[in-house]
C-alpha cells in the first residue's frame, strides 16, 4: 500500500524529534498509535461487513441453485407414497408380550435379537451400574472420627 523506504522512515523520525522535541515525542507517538489503531479497527469492521454481504449473496445464489435442482429432481422422480401396512402384519394391541416388551407373535421379518429403542427407559438408581456412590459409602472416602488429627 505505502512504499516507505527505511531511509525515508529515519528522515521522518529525525524531523519529528527536532520539531516535537524529545520531551513530548513519547506522548505524540502514543497519540499517533491510538489513531492508527482506531483506523485499523474501522478498516477491519468495514472489511468484515463487506465480507458478510458477499457471503450472504453467495448463499442466496446457492439456495436458488439448490431449489432449482430440487425441483428438477422432483419432476424427474415424482414422490409415490407407499401403501399403508396391512393390519394383519402388525401385532394385536392386546397380544402377550415377552420380557423385553416385544410382542410374542411378531412376524418372522422382525429380528427380536436386536436392541429395541426406548424413548425414556426407566432404571432404578440401585440397579444402574454407574449410579454415583454416596461419599460415606465410597471406599476411598475418609472416615469421620471423634478424635482430632495428631
């Protein structure tokens, strides 16, 4: 952006030392540094806003392309809903259930050896293997005694 040679920088520093003086030069450098920092922050903010606008424009363009492609796919492959399952294939609501909560008269295509997803399993805290142990019951917990430590 700016092309300042080291010799030019030394000349500016020497002129600043002579004009401002050695006593006020540190204060002047702080003021210049403050304003340079503010200018850089404004530049960063402007650049970030510009980049955000470019990203939003690209995103809108991508969404238009995706929507057009989705419409093309839907025209080529129309959605045909599958027929509902026959009532005979489903177990009766009052059918006997085994211990895992599965119906005992499931059709052969269902594999009952696989785990069954349950929305909210109910587990008693004493039966749960990772249940937290109370501090008094913890094997490494210090035992409270009446004696003062010696």
